[in-house]
């Protein structure tokens, strides 16, 4: 047997293993495991390589992932390359509200790591390798920050094979004089852009969006569980959905429910990209907010009675 043939035979298994790893990274979702001090765990799905998806995992809002798990450790399993990971105690992944935040990035096609305690993870310096395939891009923490059991949000953004084009709104409808306890839903294939409160009445602004000259659809609409606003519980639409309705059932106690739906183009769900921060707080009774051009509502945060502060969260689609 010639030496060239022997080398080819030896190299073949390595080549097949590399091909298998590449196919696995491109076709499978990764997983993030969150555990508490007693090793109770839940898992978060990481979108596949090249999908261009953004997913925000909220831990402090109702009906969310891991709500019964105190976030003590985190482990990464089979993550694809170029995943940007934000971890923070800020509400809705808003780093300005939090005491700590860290931005990580995967650097190889399949990245798996041992478990790290959050408070150990945040101790790594900027631009350092935490584990093979996992890099600390940058971090921020205040002097009194404590990352143990306090992570509120993890945001994942995967790389995209194509440059996405955001949709644009082209028809806006304003619904005035809506009662404070009236169940309101935007029209067919409309999404909510803004809300105004004045004199005990509400005005909702909804719009239809288009992409490539085609109207986007709104499907899979569902209403949330009741949100007790007076306790400062904020609401975010589930990942991949946008706000299309609101109903305040009991005004005195601030019990509210929201309707959210998926935004579709050619029967495919669009990726929803949340803005990083909340709007500035406004007095609820005198509030007036509309999302910037070509964006729409995905969240609302109110605390206290009808004189308490209200903030909103916007997003775009890709």
C-alpha cells in the first residue's frame, strides 16, 4: 500500500467527523442549560447557524421560561458560531436598568462548555476566552452588583446568511375614545404602534406593514394571562410575536391582559427584533406614546395606580 493511500485512509475519518460537525452546526439548534443551587434546571433553545434570529428569554415576567428556577449556573451545549449572547439583570434585557451585563460570543461552529456560576462568569475581563469557542466581548457591573441568582434576561442573536430587509408601515388607523375597560384589538393584519390616555379615554394607533410590496399577515393571535400592573409586573409579547390588543379588566387593581400575534410574509414568520431599551416613563393618565417609524409595540411596563409611570417597548421585524 502506498504512503499516499495510507494517509488518505487515515484522513478520511477526520474529514467525515469535520463534515458531520459542520452539518450539525448548520442544521441543529443549540441549548443553554440554567440550573439553581439544587441543580433543578430548565433549557433555552438557541436558533441554528445562519438563521439571523433574535430570541429574548425573560425570567421575571409571567408565564416565562425558568420562572421557578433561581439562576445560579449556566451551561452552553452545541451552540453554533457567531452567536451574540447578552446576559443581564436589567428588565427586558435593558442594560441601563441593570447592575450588571455581559456580552459573550461563540467563535467556533460547535461550542460546548462546562457549567459556570453567573457570578464567576462576570469576573472575566473584556476580550478574553472563557472556554474553547466562548469569548467575553465586554461586561459592565456596578460596585454593588450581585450576579448570583439575579439574571433577569438572556438575549441571543445568531448570524444571518442574507442581509435582512425590515418591513415598512403603509396604512395607519387611529381608534379614538376607547373606554379604559374596553377590550381592544387592532383590525385584520394590523399591529399596535401606540397608545394615548386623556380624560379617562384611550386612543390606539394600529397599522398594516408591507415587505417587498406585499402586506404582512398577523396570525396565531393569543391573549396573555392576567397581568397585575399595580405590583410592577411588566409584560412582553412572547418571542416572535407583536402586540395587537389590550384589555384592562379591573381598573382599580390594574388587572390587564394583552393579545400578541406572529407577523408573517409569504406564510413564513418574521424574526422580531426588540429594541434595547424601554421608553421614558410617563404619567399613565397623561401618557402618549407611539413607536418610531417602521416599528411596533411588543411590551408595556406600568407600576402603581393610574397616576403611576408607564413605559413601552418597541421592536422591528427582519
